[in-house]
């Protein structure tokens, strides 16, 4: 909880400190701020494991609104790590003022509320705190028509999804008499025990699912994602693809496994069909794209389908699989978007041809590209494979047909993930300009590479951690 306060107060300080300075000057505050928040998160984790929660936290933060448990802390750590990599790798910005980094910090505060809510009101507040800065970030490139279009689309679709989500909350309250996850789950269990089916709760669950499927850009509410990702500035795109997705899936997992788990027989098949359709549509659409950035946008949709499988698994197994997968996806996606951004400098678009000759120009960046794409494709000895293995093994007994579709989707994804290798290593043309890398970028690229390889070769470095109180 201390980390949330640090980031919120820090965001205000960064906003006013950088009013008359170049945005790059704020990095000397934002990255240390995230490091401090990460340290407090680890300290909170230790306190939860040892059941030593500070008195002020239990006194000022009601447990029926926010619960700062070990799962919330674990997802928040991944959230902060992802934002740290975004700031570290996308630091070459001469934008006047620190409003955009401050908006990202405010958005992450909303994300941390989404990881730790125990009341639907707090989930709604977290979603709004996360989303409202994104509307500005998506349209922050004011002179670019595509950026303006993406901001309008995201705002309109976000408003519709929020209305659907709130209607679901109202139905859940009408059927259970509460907005607290524990009370909702208890009411559902009691109704199920005496053989009563509440149509209000059933309708509410479907509406909540629709609202959350939009936030994670899953089928059939994915249609906004490619256009918004493609039109937004690259840093905003990678922020949405990693940080926002981490927060959304953490909330999705908590809501359906902690509050609605006793109705899994009702919503499980619907979610499984959505996951299968998301995987199929995302991969097939990605393979048809000519723009590498748009390919990554549809790839993000496909990854959402894989992550939905964690919600269908046994909660403990699903938690571990989702945690590893989110960490793997964030570390590799940030690197790929960084390379896309750097190779596109001085060029009109974000095509595959921008990578022409990268293998000859820089062995180091080529290695980074190969490892990151291998991880996103789920090739063994990478973190992406470890995450997919956990997700697939979690549903093999309950949804074997979904496992088959997921394996086919992974096979299809190899075609477009490896397509960039043709340009980087086998193209005679040299479309890549000389790329200079700063020391800060090298540090975060090495961190990302280390996470991808270490977690891939030794997943127990994550799964052996003591998350739950003994």
C-alpha cells in the first residue's frame, strides 16, 4: 500500500517538476521513484508472508475495499517492472514538460487498485484511473491524424464498455445484495446450495465478462485494439500492450476466481469459447498484415486469448501461469517495440522492411530481436515457453479442445514472428539506419534479456517463490 502512495505523490511531483523542462529530465525522478516503489512492494510481500501488516494500513484501508494480499503484490511488482522498462527504453523524447510520464504514473496507480480491489466500486475506480490518462496518451501526438483517431476510438469504446461494466455491477448487487467479492461469492454459494438460480446474478456475470473482455482486447470486443495500437505513439502502444494488459488481467483473474468462482460452471464455457476465438482471430489476422506494428497489435490480441486460459484453470495453477506469462510477455514486447521504434526513425511507416540488414549492422540487437521473438512465439528455453506451458497444462484436463486450438494458434504465430528474420538476416537491402544505444537503454535491454532467458531456462525462479502465507 505504501508503494501506491509513493507513486501517486511522485506522479504529482513529476508533473509539476517538469513543467518547464524537457521530458527526458524527468527520468532522473521517475525511474528512481519506481525503484523505491518496487522496494516497498517487496517489503509488503514479506509482511504479508509473515502476517505482519502495518497498523496504519489496517486502520485506514478497509479490507472490504482493498486487500493488499500476496497476489496483488505479485502482479503489482510485474506492473512496476514493466513501466520501468518502458521508461528506460523510450527515453529519447524531447517533448516539453513531464505531463506524459506523470499520466503514465497516474495510470499505474489505477492499475495497482485493479490488482488489489475487494469491492466492485474500487475495481471501477481503478479502471477509470487507468483508462482516463490513456485517452490523453493515445492522442498525445497532436499533429498526427492517426493518433487523434485512436484517442477518439479508445475514448468512445471505453465509455461504452464502462457502461456495460456498471450495468453488470448493478445486476450483481441486485442479486447478491453486496458489491464485496467475499459477500458476492458467499451469496452465490448459498443460492447454489439451496438450488436457486438468480437470473440477475447470471446477467450481471455476463455483463461483467463483456466489460473485462473489452479491457483485455479479447474477442468479440477486440475490434478497437489494432486501430488504437497502430495510431498511438509507440511508447503509448507498448504501455497499453504491457502495463495496461497486466493490470486488466490481474483484475479479471481476481474478479472471476475470488468473487465468481462458484459460478464457473455457468461462465466457464463462454470464456473458453472467447479464448479460442481470440487465439484464432488474433493469429490469422496478424499473419495477413503488412505493417509490423499492426502485426504486433493483432499478436497482442492473440496473447490475450492465451492469458484467458489462466482464469479457466485451478486458481493457484492459473495464478502462477498468468504471473510468469505476463512477465515474459512484458519483457519481450518492450524490446520488440523498442527495436521497431529505433529502426523506424526517419521512415514513413513501421513496416517489416525497416529491419532490413539489422543482422549485419548489429549482432547485439539481432540477438535481442531473436530472443524476444522466440519468447513471444513460445519457443523452448525462453520465458514465453514457460508461461505457455503453465497455461496449457492448467486446462489440459478441463478444456482439451481449447488446448488443441491454442497449440495450433502457437504454430500459426511462428509464421509472422519469424517473418521479420527474413528482413533482418536474409535481405540484401540495408533499410536500417545506424542505431546508437545509450547506457540507460543498454541496462534495461540487458534486464529484459535476462528475464526472458533466466525464467525460460529456470521457471522455478518464479514458481518456487513463497507467495501465499504458509
